[in-house]
């Protein structure tokens, strides 16, 4: 279960990608949360929960509910004992987590990464905090998969279920059940279909640029530009001043010798055109003389645009 938390957390991070700043909903069909136990040192079993639900908000806050009564041990009487003695009829366990999104915001469709996640599991009155590494794959514009990278071990004592396990041993006449439980999770999150259709990708991206770009992070990114660009008005160095660049027409700043290619491009610098240009300056305006190979991470671009706007245009 703890794993689940983490997974959710990670997913929230992904979800919070600037371009995807919306609520993501857990897909119970595609998701799987399981834990293992070993009895008498030799008999390994896998149990799972079929009833998991939850969301990750655009602020990166993950909130997942596990319906403890949905535990599946493949034996009815054992399910009942788990619910009664181990989970103490608690109903639901909740997993909450807050993710630092900057780390994952650059993930594009088809890309994968691993992230460190901190989360908290609340089960039958006990709160367990844990850290783990999660594997994240961006399946499509509207789907993200988060899974445990390794098994996560949870102490039954920390989770407050030791007494219940004693009871199970007694009932099943077992000499031993392991007191640390390996947990694995695969969680799939989908962007709300209707929302995704209602807002074309470009519109979402634009909104994200103006709303989600992180000025502080953008200031760091700007170090890559500052060798050639100053932000003071009319202060041109290797490159033109970027004062008031958003909304300006390309290649028009007075006192700087632009290339013909840029000067005659007719581009108006909006978050969209800047995004295209900064991702691949040479490809976007062939023959321009900015000697910079571009910013690979979309988040860096969004953040540097936010910084340019904040610094010179309020
Ligand atoms: C190695 C120097 C260099 C670096 C690094 C560099 N630029 Fe440039 N940039 C230039 C030059 C030179 C031009 C003018 C290109 C031309 O006239 O063809 C330019 C042009 C631009 C323009 C168009 C300005 C206008 O008035 O139309 C923008 C926007 C821009 N750069 C943004 C950036 C950002 C943001 C970064 C950092 C992520 C960056 N540049 C990094 C040298 C650089």
C-alpha cells in the first residue's frame, strides 16, 4: 500500500507537467496493487486490492483511496479474516503525497524515467511515511503509468497491523507469517477525456506557458542565455537585449545587427513561437545567427519564458 502512495505521488508529478496541468484520474482497470506474504518460511502468496481509486491534482497533490474490503487473497474466508483482523474493518486506507514536479515535467510521450517519491499511508489509524523509487512512463498525451521500481518493504508493525497478523496465525494454525511485506504497484492515470477533447493541445500548452511557468526555475535556465543576452532595455551584447521580447516582432530591436533570416521572418514572439524557437533555434529559423543548440526540456522553455515575462514585462 505504501508503494501505492508513492506511485500516486509520482504520477502527480507527471500530471503536473506544465502542458498537462489538469486533474488526472486513476484508472482502476489498468492499475494493480499487490503485496506478498510468506508463511512457514516457504509458502509465498500474492494478495491484491481490486478497489483503488484516486486523483492527482494540477498542484501535484496525490490522493488515493484503497478499499480494504476489496482485498483478494483467492480464498473467501481468508479475505474475511484479512478485513476483520488485519485491516480492522477500517474501510479505506488513504495514500497522500506531494510531488516536486520540476523533475518530471520534461517527460514527453514514450519517455520513461525514475523518480524519488515521498508519501504517507494512513491505515487503520496508523500513518506510515516512506520513500521509494518509482518508474514512470508517459504512455500518451493523456495517460501516464507509474510503477514501483523495486519492491517496497513495509513493516507490519509500522502499519499497525501486527496484532491482526498474530490473530491470523492463530486462526490458521501457522507457525509464522513474515513481518515485512513486499509491495508492488502499477498505476495508470488518465487525463479527463472530456477536458482533453475540449481543449486542443496547443491551447493547453499556451495556458500552461502563461500560468504554470516557474519564474525561479526560469532564472536558472536563463544562465544558459545570459552569456549572450541581457535583459536591460537596448543593452545588446553577443545577442540582442531580450527586454520586452514577448509580443515583439522578431529582429526589430534597435541597435542590434540581426541576421536577415530573423529580421525578415515576420515572427511575433508569443509563448508558442518562443517555444518552437527555443527548442530548436536552427530548425525554427534556418540561417539565423544564434549559436545555441536549444533547450531540450519543455519545462525549461516554459520556465525561461515565465522568467523573461516576469523580469521585463511584469
Ligand atoms: C551564444 C550566444 C547565444 C545564446 C547562448 C543564446 N542566444 Fe538567443 N540570440 C543570439 C543571437 C546572436 C541572436 C540574434 C540571431 C539573429 O539575428 O539571427 C539571438 C536571438 C534570440 C531571440 C530573438 C530576439 C529578437 O529580437 O527577435 C530570442 C527570443 C532569443 N535569442 C532567446 C534566447 C534564449 C531564451 C536563450 C537561452 C535559453 C538564448 N537566446 C541563448 C545569441 C544567443
